[in-house]
């Protein structure tokens, strides 16, 4: 087993961590208070990220990017996970799925996205189709040579800043022995395209300023040139390119948990009650011990899953385990950190109540904990005929 | 012109330093180490001189334990062209004293013939503030310490120094040694392309013996202690409250 980071990887970690501490942390209170990222701050973060060569670092050298491995990209996102999601959205990481662009799509979508000229957002979830992706109602019908799209998507992160969206739409239905099964196609839709509107979503308790938007398609007419991948090939592009995105959630949870842990450790080492540091009481010190053990475990689980992707090994179960464990770990760690702080932990003088609220969504988005458990158990049991 | 920049591996400035129980020094076990922040500023200035066309090559040099290689890689990732590691000890707890460092640097200078040595004014571990000055004496070169502004013009440098009374601008003849202060510049982050290039840049490894320098300590540490603890301050709401608190404390 090879173990440990290379010098380059250590430097990547240290650069991104300094960046987050110096360029993201100072703006967090403002975003938390207003629920908005001021345009000039967004532009500054983006410009600095481009200057440092980190913009779209998940994309290969063939499109002029850094071509980081899955493991290295997980390290980048782990450090980003320490900071506000609303702000680090501008430390741009376009959707890998754009690598499926063909022909003129490359110059219209892929290249501007990796250069930071145009931002993207990915739209799958609908009010009636959360975990059940195939249950989507948003559909497109053929009309002449075009497609006409109708329906609604919601919980679409980053859409308020998006110049175009990557949207999954039902384009037909097959009869199968298990009943009807929808065919899905992936489309690229420009902001401002007739029949397509982006509007504000709900107010979420988690990640203020990182909005969830609603997309509405009302007789939105799209030519075949807007299809990403093949017609009816939505699941293929999804499985090829979105496979690794759950690592993002896992690794960001690890980064945030380490930040939370630092607060708890420091408080345990300095706060005094009954004439001694509270860290001297086992009730506190054992919580600290449990926290770091779980954080390290989640970190290793996540990096191991990313490493499997780099080695070309099957990683579906490992990624699901990492996402499941890291998101549930973050819930426990943020909760324990507040317990260590006592009442002050709940006050917004400390960022702990924010981390605690932010942690809640991690067990839900990008596949709930229950979906991850389903993936893990099916992977093991299907092979045994159960 | 070549610019030589000595860099030191020290305890990261964010780390809360702990004194070892026996008072013999500070605890280095599992402690994050980084480049001395003043040296980072020196590297940044050297790179800026190169970018401005005033220097052709930036050479980083570190003297200490083998692990200082990481510090040099950081310098290379920031933009230095090559690095020299002089292994002078295999014990992380042994600090190589300023005179020994200056003697090794003097030997490196003779070999490399730089037109300028840019160094941090001091290392944040021992705060000696001596190496640059000693190097100047050994080489017989001019020196400009505590620089907050550096300009290189032909055969001389114009340096603004931060002194107790304010700022002092001096002109020194090249080759020279400039030690840099905190406000000279803001060091850049290592960019991703430069991080990837750093490994391919040359890093020569030497030993103190190669330069014939005896690094045996001449100073002995009698005792290391924590600074005296200060009571936490309080916030007062008004001038009246401030006055009454001062009276209470018998200070006015």
C-alpha cells in the first residue's frame, strides 16, 4: 500500500488552505448575514483562482487545465470545504460532464466554462423527482426537427450565477418487463433562451448564500445541437461523468469537520470550569478523541475511494461509503463541537451554529444517506443473488 | 544578475509553540513546519526583480536538516529557479547558529557570484536578526537591513529601511545584502502550474563539510520558558466606566 502525499500534493493542500483562509474566511460573515455574495467579491475570487491556475483544475490538460488526479482534486475540495460554499463556488470547478461536449459545443460551452468566461449549473432534481431520478416530469417532445421542453426543476445550486445549465429531461418511455421506464436526454440551455426562466428557490437552513434555484421550461424550443451526448443517452453521460461527484460532498465534509474540530480543541484547551481546563474532564476529552478519530477515518475513506478512481478500479461502493460516512460524521462532529462549547456554541458569535446548520444538508443532497446505503448493500448482495 | 535567497525552515507561524517539560527548548514533535515568513517576503521580492527584468536567476538556499528540502520546494513553487540544500545537521532540534550559517552562505556566494543576497531580517524561531549582518562582514559587502522598499538601479540599490524614528532611505553599492522587513510585499501563493514544475527544477544537495564549515554550537541554551501569562483584558462601555475601572485598579 502506498501511503502519504507527494511534495506536490502537500503544496496543493497548503496553497488552497491559505487561499481559503485569506480570500474566503474574511467574507463569510457578510454572506451569512445577507445571504448574498457581492458581485465584486465573486469576481475577485474568480480572478485570483484563474491567476493561480486552479480554475477548472478538475479538467484535463487537453483543454488547457491542470488535469489533477481524482485524489488531488479531492484534496483541493477538502480544503475548499473549510470555507463558505457560496464563496468557494467562484473557485470554479465546472461540471466534468462538459467533457461530453462535441463539435461546436466545445467552443460554445466547454472552453468558455473552463476558462471562467461562462458558468454552468447542473439540473436534475424536480419537486416530484428527488432520489427517484427516473420519476422526472420535465419532458421534451419532438416538433419538426426541434425539441420542445416543458416542466420544472428545483434545488438547482449555482443557477443564479449560471450562463447556461446542463439539464436532464425525459424524452420518451420504454416498456420493460418491470413496467414503463423513461428515456432521458441531457440538454445545454442558455440563460435567456426563450421559454426558459431561472427564479429564486427556497430559503434553506444550510449554506446561506449558496442558493437553490428553480428552473422553468415553458414550451422551450431546442435544436438537436443542444443535446449533450446522445438523444436518449442521458443516463450514459450521467454515469460516465457524474460518477465521481459524490466524492465532492464527502471530502468537503472532511475539510469542514477539521475546521470545526479546531474550534472544539482550542475551547477544550482554554475554557476553565471547576478550577481547571474543561479538556481535563473526560466528558470533554473523550468527545475530542472521538471527533478526531471519526474525521481521520472519513478522510482516509474518501481519499481511498478517489485513489481507486485514479487506478481505474470499481469505486461505486467505496464512493457511497465515503459520502455516507463523511456526511454523517460531520453531523456528529458539529453537534459534539457545540456540546463542548456549551451555550456559547449556539450563539452566532461563534461560527459553530452555522457549521451545524450547514451539516444537515450533506446527508441529503447528492444522494441521501439512505440512497448511499442502498448502493452499498446492493453492490454486495446483488452478486449473491439477494 | 543572480539573486541568492537564504530560506529557513521554522515552526509555522500559526502553531502555538509549547516549551518542552525540561526547559531545554520547544517541542517540535508533530509540529507543522513552514518557510520563515520573512524569507517568503525575500523570495517574493527576488521573483519580482526577475519579473521586472532586473535579475536573471533566483537561487534559494537552505541550511539545516534534510527536511528543509520541503521549504526549498515551496520556494521553487513560488518561482525560484533552482535551489541548494546544505545539510548541516540530522537533528531537528539543533539550530545552526547565525555565524555558521553566514560562513556557509559566504562560501555559497563565492561559488555562485550573485549580485544580490536577499534575506529575511530574522527567523521567527530564535529572532536572532544576525545572519545578514554577519554575512556582510564576512564578505566585506555593503548591507541594507529592514527593507520596506527595494529598488535596483545599475550598480547600486536604493533601499527604504524601517527604523525606530520612521523611514530611512539609503543607497548601497552592489553587490549587496538586503534583509527584508514585513511590509516590503505580500508573498504570492504558489500557483498550480508552478507547483507542478517545482519538482523538475534543480535542487543540489551539499553538506556543511563540503564548504569546510564547522557548525558546532558556540552558544548554549540555559533555559527556555514560556512568556509570562497575561490576564485577559475587559471591554468597557464608556469613558466613565474606563475611569472607574482604572481607579479601582489603583492606576489613576
